[in-house]
C-alpha cells in the first residue's frame, strides 16, 4: 500500500479499502481521525531489533492495559510479566517450534483469566458462590482478552510492536506449572513484545459485508464473498507455504479458506477442556 496520503480521512479510507476491499464513507469532519487511522492500520509484529524493552515501560503499559473495562467490575484478569530471562526462555521454548520468531522477542508476557479472587471473596465474606458454571470461565477469559488488546494498543502508542501467542495453550499445563498458576487461574494468551525491526503489513480481513451485520445476522452471499476474499488476499499477500501438503497435496489456488480448512482438519489443543476442568471449572 502506498503511504503518500494527503489527509487523515484519505489515509483511513485507503487503509480500510486495503483491509476489506471496500470502505465505509469517511467524512473529513469525523472526530479523532488520526487515532482512527492508527487503529485501522493495526498489524502484528514478529520481528524485533536487539534493543531491550525497559521493564519499567512494560510495567507502565500493563498498568495502562489493566485500566480496560471488566465484566461487573469483577476484574477477573491478571498479567504475568516474564522478567527472569531463564524462565521466559522456558515458557517461550515450549512454542518456538511453531513460533521461531519468539526466540528473538526481547519481552514476553502472559495474560491470564482469574476467577480465583472472586471465589476467595466468597470465602472471606462468608457468602455462597452460586455461579460455578460456564460463565465463571467465560467472563474471566473475555476480561483477559480485553486487557490483551488494551496492552497491544498501549504498546503501539509507545512505538513497540507485539504479537499475541495463543500457542502457549498447546502447553497449558506446563505454562501453568512454570508460572505457578493456582486453581481457577488459566493462561489465555502470551504476547511477544519488542521494538519493530520491520514495518510489518496490513493483513486483509473478510469483507465488511461478511462480518458487519445490521439488525439481523445475515449470511447472504457468504460463499461468493469468501471466494472473492480468497482471491483478493492472495493477490495482496499470498501464503508463503501451503499447509499439510502431505494430507491435501498442493493446491493451484491457495487462499484463506483453504488454509483455515486445512488448519482445523487436525485437532488443536483438544486437551484444553480437560486442563480447564482440572483448574476447577465446572463448565456446565
Ligand atoms: C488470541 C490470539 C492468539 C494468537 N496467537 C498467535 C500465535 O500463537 N502465533 C502467531 O504467530 N500469531 C498469533 N496471533 C496473531 C494472529 O495470527 C494475527 O493477529 C492474524 O494473523 C492477523 O494479523 P494481524 O494481527 O497482523 O492483523 C494471535 C492473535 C490473537 C488475537
């Protein structure tokens, strides 16, 4: 995408067109356009310079991120900053096979759901805990994900680049053991963090016609929209490698839908439910 834009409205329009193939109208009088343009230009960064990230800055960003909203003010999410390099390498080492870029990430954090504190309040206040069901897990997971995104936004504002790592859940028990996570506290995602070594790229998303609904959910034209998305995305940023060719061969046209269908043809973290139950969640 070219970078010579003459106004925030044009810049935002161009970014959204690149992202979705189409863009809603952007009135030049829209408040907050420069910030909206920055948010729309999101990209994950997986390549970092050798420059370390100051621990004080990471703690500051965590404080900013934990300002995010939380369900019923229950605040069921925590962040673990991995400052000990040996421990960090043990945790990231679990997933560098699939995420080799993490070997050079100067910093790593783990975002956790925490339903434990709530249960402790019930014990300490002598009140019954009448919500031992799926929502207890779900709310904590959602709160944690919101803080993850808030941290990403804060990190970008400070000029850092980052990329979430849900692959740590492939080794949820090992991560939990290494970080000493007690019952009802579970890892949601890691986050690799550093000063970006490259600009990165804006990843094309499904068209807004597919994912933005008005009044009623609609799948009208879905297949065609996805076919078009496959082609548009392949033209902008083709996959470097086809997945699981040993099972499915090499496709002449390889787009997002083929990649995602191949990805989930194999089980991923089928043991996560068992891990969550071992953490004490009932999930009924
Ligand atoms: C919850 C979550 C988990 C993710 N886990 C990984 C991961 O384990 N490894 C990785 O390389 N990227 C991971 N990502 C990054 C996504 O692959 C990335 O967001 C997506 O490809 C879109 O690219 P973009 O963020 O640059 O727009 C994760 C993103 C999210 C939100």
